[in-house]
């Protein structure tokens, strides 16, 4: 990820584990914009990302930071929340 990209129309941003050093910058830059940030690093949601994808027992699981979603002005459906591990800041 480089800062020269025009992401003004971005609605979903995936930050993979290889870009984890950029997570704090991305979160700071887009925290209050309606951008759904998704990542797969262990500390993604604790750093302010909205959705973390992780493997568990041969399945793909999701963790959702509801505080980060609220800051971005996004509402997460109750159906999705019922399937996820919900965390707060």
C-alpha cells in the first residue's frame, strides 16, 4: 500500500498480514470515513480495524470491532454480529 493511491471512492479496504505495519496509518487515515476496513493480522481489530478474518478449527471466523464501525459511521447487521466475535476498543 502506498499513499499515492486515490482512495476517495473506496468502500472496503483489505489490509493483509504482509501490510500489517501500515495498519495504524490506514486506520488513522480512514477511521472516521465510511470505509469498511478488513484485515487478517492478529491485532487488526485491537488497532482499530473493523473486521478481522481468522482461521479456527478449519473454518474462517470473523471478529468485529463495533466501536471502530461506529466511528466510521457504519452499521453492522445483527445477523452478521450473531456470527462474529464482537470486540470493543
